[in-house]
C-alpha cells in the first residue's frame, strides 16, 4: 500500500493535501443507517465490520448476475432496464452528497470535480485512492484497492459505469446550479481486473459539441455485452462457462 494509506490517525476518506479540501463540503450518503451503525452497532456490540465486505460483494455479484440474465433473456430492452435502475441509484447518491452544499468561489471546477470524485471513490465505492489535480483542465486518480478487484472479471467492471453515470449527471446538474457550466468527461486507462496495478482514471474538460467519451464507451460495451449474451443463449457450452 502507498504511504498515504498508512496514516492510522485519520480515516481513509478524511484527508487530502490540497488547501481547498478543507473548504469542500459534502454529505455522507445514507446518513440514517450510517448513524445507527456507528452509534448503536459498532460501539455496543461485537459486530465485525469486515463482514460488510462479504455482504457487499454478494450484492455486487448479484447485480452483475441480474444484468447478464436480463441481457440474455430480453436483449437490449433488459439491458436498458438494468441501466435505468442503476443510474437512478447513482444519481440519488450524487444528489445526497451535494444537497445543501455550495462550491466556494475560490475553488476551481477542477478542484471541486476532483474532491467530489474522492468522496465517490473513498466512500461510495469504499476504495483506497490516490488523486491528482494536474491543472484547471484535468484531474486524475488511481484506485489502489477496490473491494471488487478479487472477484470481478474485467468485463464485470462495466456495471460500475451505470452507477457512475448517475453520479456524474448529478454532479454536473449541481455544478450548473452553482454557475459552473463547464462540461467534464471521464475516461479510464487501466483496471486492476485487467491485470494492472491500479485502476487509473482521468477527468477532463469535455467538448460540448462532441459526444462524451464515457457515454460513448459505455454504448460500445453494451453492444458487446448483447453479443456475448446471445452467444451464451445459443451455445450450451458457453452458457456452462458462465
């Protein structure tokens, strides 16, 4: 693990080195259940929080299986049902995080986008992250550890795109309400399930006249998934492999 993750005096999501991080405001998603976990369960029982990883992995694998089943049985229509459902959950998480907050005037949009991504990465996705704000046009981050990395297949990571799309849309809608009209896009360069050391993502100002790279790549993956699903439906051997 990288040295920033060794600081046991702070929680992994609390600290960033940029001065404006101290001015960044956000809400913890699902606050009622979180408060109960902290004040009633963790403090008063012998509950082992590590099992939350096992429980979360079961939920994640179920989502993947549901998506594949819908694609195999109903094709593009089934895929769209899954997409719409996950988008709404992602959008709601993004709305919860930003609700009632403001973007300080002295904070650049690149800073705010990077800080928002940190909350998504470290809290919503329960991951260890190394972020970097490169300039006013671009930010990036490495996911150094992801709860899914040991059980997801490389193609399974596409599931996260649906949640993230909702989170991105919630963020852009909030930013516009704050007078930040810039279009931002996301692209990944490497993933751990594909054999890389980290999952590496870039956040950058997009061109309003062009299709967003994140959405376009999602579309290509959707088309590939339908081809795979049809093959499994018509090929018993492929179906057994899955």
